[in-house]
C-alpha cells in the first residue's frame, strides 16, 4: 500500500472502434454516420476473422483512421456522390493494395455483402496512368500478357494512392514480384505527370551497425559522430526552392526488425520527428516520405506495422511470362528474336 501511494493508478481500455468511427465520420461531414460506422467496424472485424493471417495485415484503430481521413477527402472532392459509395470507395482503395492474391475475392465478397448493389469505379488519375504506361513502354516492360501488364500499372497507382494518406509506406512481397519496378516507375511518372522530380535515396539498414546508422554520442568526451541515416535524413529534409517543387523518398531496402526500426516509430506516426541520441530532432517535411522494400514483416512489431501504409506485390500475379517476353524482345537480331 505504501508503494501504491507513490504511483498514480492508470487504467487502459480497448478503444471503442464504433464510437470513434461514428464521431470521426460526423466530423468529416457524413450525415448517416451511425449506419456507416456500424458497417465499417463489422467489415474490419469480419476481415480480421476470415482473411488469411499475414504479418503485414492490420485491422486496428490506425488503419481505420486512415480510411476515415481518406473518406473525408473523397467526400469533399465529390460532394454529389452518395455517402455509402464514398465510404465503400475509401474502404476498397485503402485495403486492396495490402491483400495477398487469395484474399482479394474474399474481401470483395464482404464488401459487396455490406454495401449490396453498389458499383463504384476506381478513381482515375488519368495523367498519372498515361505517364506510367509511357514509362513501361520506354523501358520495354510492356509485355504481351495484357492482364499481367494491367495489374502492374494498377500496383503503381495503388502505391501512389497509399502514399497520399501515409508518409511511411512498406512495399512487401517476394523477390521477382516487381517491387523495384513499381518504385522506379512511380518516380518517373510523377516527374512526367505532375512535374515533380522525384529522388529515391536507397539505403540498406542491415548492412551496418545501429550506431553507424543513427550516429553515436561518446559518453566520455560528448563528441557526436553522425550516422549514415541521420545524415541522409537531415539533407533530405532541407527546404526546396519555392518555384521548384520536388519529392524526396528515403528507401530502406532490407529486412525490417526491432533492432533498428523501433527508433523510427516517432517518425512513422503523426509526430514525424526523428530524435537522435544527442537530443537533435529532425522533422520529416511535406515533400519527403519513407519507403520500405522488404520480403516480409515477420520480425516487425504490431506497433511498426500499424504505422505504415502497406502495398503487397505478389509474384503470383506476375509469373515468369513477362520476364521471358522482355528478355526475348531485348535480343539484338530479328533472327534470334524469331527463334526465341
């Protein structure tokens, strides 16, 4: 009891998703917030129970909040659309990118059960789509397999849409799925479509120790030695000229595990601050974002997974066909091409 007197009692409860959802929908301007909040929370609880268990799936509060923010943006952008169509579109566009191939039809079924008879086409970013297709033509990536090609274009569009709502995005999937192609294509397409020169700054965080990554403070002399990541992060967040807008993305190409990623949690949430051991704080600016290219999230904590937007690139969607097709087309002589 004497120990209890020194500490304040703290109670922690599971958040009431229905109430939070209803209030946020109301604040975003939805009139039928009560009905829509119920549908949304039911969809998320069913998804959690019925879809396959993947390390990168997250159906908790943060995921719900990002959908609600996107739904509010869509409602303000298209005030004439019915509210249930707006919410259905937000739910579909925010969740579809992260599903593995076998879960896509299951989620579509759940969505159609909760919003019966609704048909809402994808939001078309026509300029961006044209720029993506132009990039694929230039790099000889357009294959004769039309369905694979359309899926590849759609993945780049999904990456762009995910990055509109999240400043940290993880591109997850096995080797040979087309993760690097998606990233390079988005960087090129943003320059062509929106005149936003995009710089990718790749870094393998597992190649060097944590001290060399974030920097280290000598306890005896108090000398600060800058790390690789802290240096890149500081330079990336320098302001750009007002008349020359640009995008700068730091790309972590390597395994995600608790040893280095936990220090990034304050950057990945709404604070957007990287705090170094010497007390320096670097803010992630509006024109910057963080991208993670990773095989799977087996060693990432739920706190990390919930902070990031997810894009799953499934190698089953691509298969070996497009690779062979491009390899054959790049052969020098017509005779060789014909024999292949």
